[in-house]
């Protein structure tokens, strides 16, 4: 499909631009979803922050990011910056009573 943009008026160019941007956003969302699908709640992950490696546990899969807890810090990180660590999933609290009994997850 060839479109001669030289023949398009301003209104047609603006419409074409909106359609292109919408398509790019859609393709980007598919790629992000594919990256998110590699992770599950409880997965142990690592990422870089200020030149150091940080390890944490995925506590939620959001629409565009993953919520990761590292000790007492909560992060929202795009999946492309995370590396899944080998080993069993972390034991997450099932409800508030577990949190009160065991303390915050490490």
C-alpha cells in the first residue's frame, strides 16, 4: 500500500498521523503484554538501580508494569528491566493476618 502524502491536505495528514500513532501504540502494548506474561506473582526478580543490583518479589502484575517489593520498598517497574531469578517462588502472605504474624515480606 503506497500513499502519496504529497497529495494529502492538512486534515488528511492529521488523520493519517492519528492512525499511525494509534497503530504504533497498539503494537507497543502487544510487546509489553508479551513481556508481562513472562512473570507471575511470587516470582523472584532482579533489576539495576543506581548501578547496583536489587532483588525483590513480584507482588502484582499491572497493565504496563510489575509491582515489586524489595524489603520495605515498593517499586513499579516495566518488565523489560527485570530479570527472573531461578528457584522457587517466594512465599507471599495470603492475607493481613499472615502479614501481622510474619512481618513484611523480605
